């Protein structure tokens, strides 16, 4: 493999000039820089990664901690879209991304923090993780720059979707369509669930809606079977709801199944709404009413903020960015006549 010395000999310049040209220093003439870069490419020169890391104190590698308890992995519509945007933005800034091993059953595994230090990550993004896990807390309390997605942690950078506003807009829309008996099948306990549930109750109170306890059920996110079973329980009530909200669009598919198995139509007999705005929801018939989360912006903002922490730690403010979504009205909420 060609070295800096080999390139300097061919170009007739010093090794220092070659190094400056390849590392973007301004005190090298454009003609000389172009010649050096062209020669380096022709000779198959590749920079020594380890030497670069020692010199800059950076590996230009970002760790991704993504442990999905539902085992959907990167097929998870929402987080996979966020991470795809994150990856593209990080790569544009010259960073690679590496997943942190989340398999705790593996013998001799390192903790999340140990793995991050072993790999020399410049920073870590945390998404779809159990933030109550002691290993996660250890990582968050370390000196490694981190950004959390959809979770607020004391004195750490966070990028979150505006679940409060999203739920409010969704419920206001359903109410405007004449619905007064509205049920909510929410996800398992998490910061996201608590935000949406609080917003649901607060908006209902503002609208003067009474929400019976039996109208509020739980089903894990992306669990179609649990959502289908919960839908059945709601339909069996003496006074069933006219509209059912689901924890996410994927879970809403289970609701569709339960309703249609009973020979009922959507929205003719009962209305439904999801959350997330995943691409698959567009192809449902009728098209699902939902809140589309801006995964592109969430991923992009997460990458930019993390890289700011890495490259400008003294001047980057720790903040919580709230990214708004948008209501997709769809065709699954019927217009009812109001008294």
C-alpha cells in the first residue's frame, strides 16, 4: 500500500505538504492539492485509521443502542425510519455508525458502556431502549456524548416527537366528526405512552368528554394480537365506543381484523385511528386516520445534535428538541350527527 512518503516522492513535495493536502488544510495551493489527491487515488493510498484516531482523538464512529423488546428489530417501521435518516445524515458528516450489542445472553459480553469505550465511539444515540435498565443509566451518566430519541433524561440531549400535540390534534379531529364515545388502547408504560395518555385525558376534559375506565385498555406497541383481543373486549361492552384509538398503526391492523371478523364495517359501524403514519397504513382500505411522525426530521436532528456535541462540546447547548407531526385524516373516522 502506498504511503505519504511514496506520494511525496512522486509529486515532488514534502510529506508534510501531502498530509496537509489530504486533510484539507488551507495553506496548500489548489493545483498542488489536486495533484496530490489525484496521485494518492492512482496509487491506492488509504489513510491509516488508527493513526488518524490517535491524532484527532476521534474515531468518527457513532454507536447506536437499539434494543426492541418486541423483537421486530429493524423492521420496526417508526424507529427504522428514524435510524435511516440518522445514518444518512451522519455519513454526510463523515461518520460511520455501529450497533452496540444488545444480546445480554451472550457469555462474556460487555456492558453498553464497556462496549462503547472498547469501540471508541465518539458518541452514542439511544432509541427504542429500556431506559430503566441499569446499563442504560450507566451509559447516560458517563462522559460519552449521547442523544436520546423519544425520551427525556436529565441534562442529556434529546430529540422527541410531539406526542402531546399529536394526540390532541387527533382527538380534536375525532370529536369534530361527532364522536363522543371514544376508546383508547394505549401502549405499554413508557415516556411516550405517558405523554399521549395524559394529552388524551387533558383534551377530553377540555372537550367535556367522559371517558369510562373500561374504554381505556393496554396492548403492547406493534402487537396486533393484543390489539385484536382488546378491540373484542371494547365491542362486547353494553355501550361500545363509536371510535377506537390504537397505540400505533401496526397494532391497528389487529383492530381491523377484530372488527371485520364480526361482520362490521369501518367506518360505517365503528371508526378507528392509529398513530405513526407508517407507509403501510396508506395502502389500507379504507385509508387509516393517523398522526404521521416526522421520522426524517427526527433522525436528521438527532445526528446533527450528536455531532455538535462531539465536535463542539464547549459551545453546544444541551436541549430537548420537540419535532411536530401532522394529522393524516384518512377515511376511517365516520362523520356522525351530533345532538
